[in-house]
């Protein structure tokens, strides 16, 4: 049906998220979205019971503050929750936050996706530039497009973004497009979608690139706690004085999909992001923040190792089946996170067409690689040393998530997918 009035321009620019679209399908083998499948569900009944008993006791004693659990709260989060999250950032990420006042720097948002949206809402005007990996998290690049910004996607290797290429892309943008990017976006720990992890030397070098060019760096640490192989590395934010790095963590992967995230931002950005959040959702639900507070205080250290071990088993099941059953191609070898990225050696292979014609009819879901490249903007081509149009997106890759299903089901489904790929190719 035609609308009664003309819709906003972004509705024609940005399609429905490929991951959201695939959630509509019921499939026996689900390798699409990064749905957490190893959750500390035993903790939540105890937390809810603790909260309920405390509220009942307060009601019995005639206290009237129980109503605040179900009321509006501060836009940037409850102080008692921000203090708990500040401790996590100090203790687990070695971030230098003042022991008395540092908690004031923490922002609580309704998921890290909201933090991304509010940050880009704060920073971007039409045609402003943002640097991302190639491929990149589609929930970031599509929001850039929604705000009429343009992405410069920079390819990396099996260790993630290459700082030298980022630096070159920034210089070319200044010379060719007449403007400098405002932001570099990176997921250094088990990137979404590629699964790669940046070594410490690259983290420091990428920070230097941002500082040398006087632009911000957004470090998305969604998978930081889901590292099950190798040495735990320092976040980029630990090397910064707080003036350059915007640091985001979320409960969604390390706890459950409670839609609560916690971030640190340079003060000039934090002020505007909090203002934007006030217009976006007023505040993150108080009762959910209280659940998060109790979890981190009482259960996080008890459950996080079990969560990691659960995802490691799922990764191992997928990696083994891919190694044995997939046709010729290359896959990443993640040290953590939720995803393996696979590229067919056949450059003519169209993973989206294969998904629709073969995989879905066989009850298999994954996300085609094309979804993780920008809709609007540029790709940096290291061979040419130039920026090319981003519309030429490679079609021969797929992102496979091992996070949701049990290891046995993962192995069964991946072996079936490998068999179908061999026949198709």
C-alpha cells in the first residue's frame, strides 16, 4: 500500500536488517544471528526471588520506596549500578577510573545498540565519514547510513584491522573527498562478523592513528568476556587517557539479553549522548538495572568461566565439522566470540542466492557475507591504494554463528551444510 504521506528518506536507503529478517524463519539449524545459547539461567530465579523478598519486606514495614523499582530513573543510569560497572571496568579491563568519582563517567544504555545509535546521532551530519573494518557489524554500518553518513570500509587480515591501511584510507579521504573521518569503529576481541582478534601491537597502533588524526575511536567490547583461547589482551581503552576512545560493553553476551550496556566516553561526547538518550527512551528500566547489579555483585565471577567453556565446546564442534566437510575455501579461527567467517574459493559463489534456494529449504540459516559491507560509501583497496565504490560487495562469504545450538546439533547442521555446498559448487 502507498503511504498517505512521503516517509523519511532513510526508509528508502536502509533495508530491513538481514539478521532481523532471518529471525522470521523457523529452522532446525540456526547459524544466523548471535543469539546467546549459554546463559546462567540458574542465577536469575535467585535474583528475582531476592528482589521480590526485599520488596515484600519493605511493603510489610510500610516503606514507600518500592515504587521506585518500577518508576523513571536517571537518564544515564542508577548511581548504584554505575558504581558496580565502574568496578568491573577497573578490575577486569585495567581502566584507570578514580576510585571515588570514576563511576560518574559510566553511562548505562538500553543495550549497546542504543549506545551506537546515540553516538552516531551525536556525531554525524549528512556525508560525514566513518572508518570501519571490511567486513563490519551490520548494526553499525546501517545506522551510519540511516544518518546519511558514509562508511569507509578497510579490509584486514586474520588479525583484524590493519592500522597502516586505516591511516592511508584517512589520508586519501582528506585528499580525495575533502574531509576527514570523525570516527574509527572496531571490535578488537573476536570481531563481529569476522571472528578475528587484534594483537596488542595493533591496538596501540590503531589508537595512535586516531590520536594523530584527532578523531575518535569506538571500541566495541561486546565479546571481551567470551575469550576461551589464548591470552586475555588489554582493551584499547586501557592505553588511552579517556580523550579518544569511546568504550562499550554489554550484558547481552556475558550475562543475558537484558538490554543493559555500560560505556565510557570522552566528557564532551558523554554530555550530548546522555541528552540524546533522554529524547530516545527517557531511561533504561530501573528494575532491569537492579537485576544487573545483583548479578554482577553475586554471580558474575561464579558463572563467567562456565559460560566461556560452553561457547568453546560449540566453537570446537563447528570448526571440526567445517574442517572435515566444507568445500575449498578459507575460514577464520576465532579465540572467542560467537562467529566464524567462511569464504568460498569460488569467487562467483553467491551465498545469498544459495541461502534462499538451498539452505533455507533444508532448514539451515546463516547470514550472507554481503550484509556486512556498507550500503553507502567506500572500500579501501590496498592494491590500488585508493577508495572505490562500496556497492561492489563480495558475495562469496558467509557468517556462521555457533552461539545458540548445542554442540551435537551444530556438528550435524554444519556437516549437512558442507554437503550441500559441495553439491552446489
